[in-house]
C-alpha cells in the first residue's frame, strides 16, 4: 500500500478517514492523495463559456483555501501529500482516478445509511465500494491511534473468494497483524451441516494452498447479523470482506453483504472486489 486515495468533502467524517490513512501511510511509508469533487451542477454548463469558467475557477479557489486548513494537521507531518480538485460528480469516477494515480487503497469516511435512504439512494461510500477495483477502507468514527493489529475476515469460502483471501493474508503479513477467519452459517437456504461446512472449508484451504489457517463457524439468522455479532467477540481493528460489486437491478434485488456491512458496522471495514 504505497499510494492511498482519500476523497474529502471537508466534513468531520472525511477528517476521520484522513487521520486513519495517515496512520497506514506511516506504517507502510506511503503517499496520500486527497481528492475533492467539486460537483458543479449541470446548470453551470448551460451558461456562457465565460461564466462556466468563472464559476469553476471560484470553486477551485475555494477548495484550495479549505485544503490549506484541512491539511494543517500534526498527524500528516512527514507524509507526502498530493492534492486533486476536479469536477467529478459521480462517485464511480473514483475508480478511474484510482487507476490513473496507481492507487492501492481508497480510504473514505462515512456515517452510513439506513431506512429509506439506504434502499432508494444509498450512501456515496456504498457506491464507491460497488464500483472500485481497488480495496476500499471505510471509517465511521475518529480513531487517533488507528493501527491494524487484529483483522477479521469473513466470507462464504467458495472458490471465487480465494483471491480476496490471499490478498488479506498478504495485508496481514505487511502489518504484522493477527488474522482471524470466520464462516457464518445461517438456518435457511444456505445452511450447512457441520460435516458439510468442514468439507467446504477444507477444499477452500487446499485450493488456497493454506494448511495452517483455522476457520471458526458462527451460527446466526443472517450473514450480516452473524458478521456484526462475531466482530464484537474480540477487539478487532479491521473487518475485511469480499464484495461482488453488483450493479443495477441485480443489486436492488439481491443486495450485497459487503455494502450492507459498510452501512451498519461501526468497526472500520475494508472491501476487496472479486
């Protein structure tokens, strides 16, 4: 993780994300790029070209002034900071920025989303989780001593999860962190008996070329509840989940456990797209 992207709107939540990113940057000797999306309305583009230019120039200058104060933090000392101000309006565009800037990790602040907003609008963070090809770390609360020492990884242990598992193992090694693995067993259509669960996990580990890691099986009424409840059994610093990044109608009908957890967990959550 040598280059970290932090989208900021100058809110407290984006400040929490920046502080967490700084902690990782110091551990990994990484650079941070902070990105502010102007989001100038379509109406501005209907004006005369001169007015469009003047409005963009005004908001650009305002953002640069805010950056001066926002980035004047002791925890950013000795970290190389790059600044980008662009008129991005759709959060899926962050994936393009990540590719252009060779980003290894996106760190975002979020207050989550529930009820009507969650179903019909969704949070901006959720949109990034769904569209990003690079890992996304979501921070909900301020933690001035954010470190990654104890990681929880939850998945279905199906074959398509192996790349995400290998990535989280590598990350744990880079941070010299403890890694705990959990499979959530539910009583409905995805229920597995103990022999069936053991068999699935054994096959997964064999294909992942890992003969040492152990997986705990935790029973709950839903995968989401199981992950949230299990994450409270120990002091975990980070919850890591793979996500399919479903879009459109399939996302509305099927949802995504990764995005649901991002919305509801207070623990920092990192997602790997599969």
